[in-house]
C-alpha cells in the first residue's frame, strides 16, 4: 500500500511543477471535482471547477505565458485541520518579451484530501505580473470596461 502525499508535499509538487513549466502534469495534482478560486484575479473568471477545466487552463498558460517563475521565501503553515495548509511565497517573475523581472507575492490556502487538491484559494499579485509584461494600460482598460 502506497503512502498518501501530505498537503505540504502536494503543494511542493505544485510549486515545483509551475517553476519548471511542467504544466501538462499539474492537473493530476487535483481531484476530479476540485475547485480553485483565484480571489484577486482582476478580470476574467475567478472560479474553476473540475480537473478537466484546470487541465485546459494549464494548457493555455503553457501555450501563451511568456513568463518564467522562480519561487523563493517559501513558508508553509500547518493548520488545526490536517487537510489544510497555508503557503506563502514570492516568485521572481521574468517576462521573456519585455525582459523585465519583478517580484510577486503569493498566498495559497490548500485543502488536500487523499493526496489530491480538492479546494484552493489563491491570492496572487496580479499587478506585479501586469507590470512585468507592460500590461498596465490593458489591465486598466479591462477593469474600466467591467
């Protein structure tokens, strides 16, 4: 019988997969009915439901994203619920198109059951990502249109 991965181990796999751009593997870390909420996403959907939807989203990111992410300052906090961790970290974000490098802070609250992510609330610094890509005018226009 194999041992189930802990929430800490699953988060570390997720973080490593993102930093190493192994996007095609990431959906396998999620349960079939997983829910991911990107709470501070400035425009577009903020809730994604199901492994297949997440696989599509990761495929989009793999195909379109001009950024490279290197994680640092990772802190993982256990909670009184053994399924839940709170992770804090920074990404060094390098945008290949603009050549800019910025730092983006992140917090993720993960619920992991039977070695798979069942729920995630993600708090990412989307403004830093917009700065890296020189996309602030586009972001402002999109926000004004809502």
